[in-house]
C-alpha cells in the first residue's frame, strides 16, 4: 500500500485520469474530493462491499431458480452439424418438409 501525506487543498493523481484532493480536515475527519471518468465507479468501501454482497446473493438466487431442463424429445436439438447447421436427435435437419407430388417426386 502506498501511503502519501497531503495537506488540505493538495491532490494526488492516479493513472493520469483520477484526481483525489484533500478538501478539508475537521478533527479526525478528512473530506476528500474525487474527480474520475464516468466509466470508473467510485464508492465508499462499505457501499462497495454491500454491492458485492448483493450481487453475490442475486447470483446465488438466480442459480436456485434456473429454468428446468428440457426432456429428451425427438425434436430437441442435439448438436450442430456441418457448417454449424443444427441437427435433430433423429438425425434430420430442422426446416420445411419436402412436398411430394402424386407421382412421388
């Protein structure tokens, strides 16, 4: 961990994009200003930890309520055939059935 000393009004720069400034010191409380790009999330540690707990809990609940597996019907796809075309379990390719005329052609 890098430890720096700064006085009120002084700053540090992280990666040339994030500016952290000591705005004010009031007793044992330090007021810090942070300028960062919008794509960089900035949170107090306790808020960040709560977000992580909520995300983990949502992921666990999502797994518990996953959709049931499909049964093995003849129309269920098994794996892709040549050139990535789907193949049915019975070996036929899905799509329109060929129409035959009265003479069988």
